[in-house]
């Protein structure tokens, strides 16, 4: 499983959450309006104790039933107003914040498409999926509830304590006593919960990866009877996640118990002192009722702080995880500084003097993977190879010699680390990727199809104006006539990764996708490996007509595929060891003869 980079050490919840501002900014008016409405609604609940004070010291003390009914009506109206305002707040934020989540998810998807292949090699797919689903849901929940109510509850607590101190300052000081220890406890809780929340979300990503791999590899699991081992692996990850979630629950339970206990003790002390003051006549009964009612109205804003901070910490870690992906460097076609452009031009002129232009040229190309140790030898070293315009070059080599890596350099799935590759004399590093990938079409050794129709899968390799004629021609070249026997022909849905089709059928559709756009340059990575002998012969016959009109590099393992080519290049030890026709290399190169004899024996078997 690819490893996910570790989170940074200097993490800050506030700094992480502030990065959401560009997404929140377009809806800031509705968000601030919702916060204001919620503050007004919450503060209305603090008016209720003042009404109670008036009722106790007035109509109740004076035995005035009319005044009691008036007070009850005021309380009812205040309750209705509070409920309506909170409902209005919810209406204000629901749609725009759902849009924020959708926008962030769309940006993440677009960014993932632009990230280099090396990034996807390092990251587990489950980690990326969890960032686009669970993490963004946590961010939306934070913007909908905790963000607003942290402001609302802070404002309510400030206003409430102002009312308490104005009613009876001595009792108000008693209620303020738990503030300092609560702030210390919340600070400790915040730092610990941040770490546990991050750990839990990373483990969710690991679990998602295992589930995805198990679903995609279900044939392997069933074929080898590995249900128990996969279940054990899943169970182990589930136990780790369960343990982490229980740790989160213990932290939250502990802080909630303390947050509830300390204010309750303060309320109890204020009740005792207030009762004594009422008894000796220094405090009216209405004032005590109002004071205690205000204190009780502040219980939820105070007690919810732990819960809101926990949700905020989870949102902060989710935001951090989201931007870990968004901060990854994308493939760019940035202009070089003038000095570097001049140096590149001089190098290009020097190379031009050494060899004629045209076709597909590898000139002193070197490549090493970005995460390879600095002292490790390059995968490809000083590759010099020229494929003339309209020529087909077969690339042959032992397993692990770097054939697939070399072909991946042409469409810039990986960037060369030395030398250059040119198409008809133009350096591909200076081309916009969009134009490069219009010129070059590829078919990979492991064909990947998408959960859409056969026709849409094939036409992915063509321009936007391709139609039924091009589709039919490509299917004929790939000998994919089986498509017409499918339930809905080219409109048949192939299912996830095309697993409803056989390996040979998937490979033929991948080959059709490569040739449908009539590309000027064609890169085929062992395109016929999954075909039977008879189908292979038919595909080769049709493919010869296509190769006659294009410049092609074909990775080959079998003599029958090699014979499609005008010339053959032998890749050995990360270098081009020999170039010639198939028959020339058979006579002059023992390594090539050995590779071809093994391939021929395998084909005969």
C-alpha cells in the first residue's frame, strides 16, 4: 500500500481553518447573517429571566392574575421568536454551505487530475477518497454548526455574565470562579484531541483503501480463497480505528464531565448564597429567580464548548488533510527564466547538429524516480534513440529493464531528469501537455476501462468531434467485433474497470482507444499480450495499416509483435544496447536472440 506523507509538526487548528476562507468568502454575507440571527435568538433566551423577575416581584407578589397572564404571553412570544430565528438561521446556511462542500470536492477532483503520476504512486487511493468524502463532510458540518455556535455561545456567555453581574455582582463573581480552570482544561483538551482526531481520520483512509482493494480484487480473493486473511486484515484495521475512536470518546467524556461539574458547583454555591441574601432581605426573590434562570440559560452555551471544540478540531484536521493534497505540486507548463531558455536553445542547437530532425527522438535521456535515493543509479541512463517519421520501432528488453518507464516519458507521465525528447524536432518539455497528448496516443499493458459505455471508453482517445465512423474503424482495427454482440452494442455499460469483460476484450478496447484519433505518434506497451494466437494475427494485420501512417514505439515481448516494426531497439541495463532489424539483431546480438528464443518457446508452448 502506498504510504501517505506524515502531517506537519507545526500544526495549528486556527491556521488550518483559516485556509477555508477563499471557499467561504462568496457566501460570507449569508454566513455572517446567520450568525447574527443566531446571536439574537440566543440572547432572546436571556430576556426570559428578566420577564420572570418582573413577574415574581410584580404580579405574583401583588396577586395580579392579569399580570401573570401577560408575563406568560411574553414568555410564549419570546419562545416562538427564538424558534423562528433559529429555523431562519438554518435556512440561511444550508444551501450555500452545501455549495461550499461541492465546490471543494470539485476542486479536489480537478487537482487530482493535474497531479503527476509520481504523486498517485505515493498515495493510497483510500486516503484520497476519504479526503473527498468524510473530510469534506466534517468541514461542512463545522461551517454549519460549530463555527456559528462558537460565536453565538461566546456572545451569549458575555451578555449573560453581564446580566448576572448587573443583577447581583457578588453572586456573579461566584459564577465566574470556574472560568480560569475551564480555560486551562480546554487548552489541554484541544491539543490532545487534535492529535487523536488526525490519527482517526488517517485510519479511516487506510480502512477505505483496504475495502476498495478487496472489492476490486474480489476475483483474486475468491480464486485463492483468501477470505479469512482479508477479513483478518480488515478486522485489525477496524480494531485500531475502534481503539482510536474510544480514545476520542474518553477525552470528550472527561472534558464534558468537568465542563458540566464546575458550573453546576458554581450554580449551587450561588443558590446557597442567594437564598441567604433573600432571607436577610438584601436580595429580592425575583432577582434571585432571574439570576438563577440566567445561570441555567447559560448552561448549554458553557457545556457545549467541549463538544463544539471537538467538532472544530476534527474539522481542522480534515481541512489539513484536504490541503495536503491541494498543496501538492501539479504538472505545469511554466515558462523558464530567460537564462534557462537561452541555455536550452543552445543545447537544442547542439543536439540538432548531431542528428537530423523529425520523428520521435530520445537524446541523452536520463530518468530517476523523484523519491529514489540520491546515490542510486538512474532507471534510464543516456538513452539515444531516433524513430524516423512514419517508422515503427519495437522496444525489447528483459523484465525490469525500463521499457514501460521509457514509454511513459513520451506523453510526460513522468518528466525526464536529463536530456530531451523531441517530436518532429520540438522538445516535448516545452509543449503544453494538452497539445502533446493530442499528438501522442498511448495504450498501456494493463488496460483500464471506466464505468461507462464501450463507445465512450473508446472515444476518450479521440477529439471532441469524433463520431460513429471513427469508432467503427477503431473497433475494426482492434478486432473488437465482439462489441456488436453485447446486449446494447457500443452503448453497453462495461462496469467498474471493465471487469465484466475478459482481459483480451479489455485490451482490444484499449487498443481501439489508442488508434481512434489517428494520432501522429503512437506508443503501445505490449498491446497484444492478452490475445489468443488467431485474434493476434488479425489485429496485427489491421494494425499494420494503422502503423503505416504514424510514428510508433511498440513495447514487444513476442516475435510476432516485433515483426510489426521496421526496426528493433534492445533496452538493457537502462541503456539502448543495440538497434537494427529483427533478423540483424538475431544474428549479431546474443541477448536479443536469447530473449526472442524464450518468447518463441513460450509462444509454442
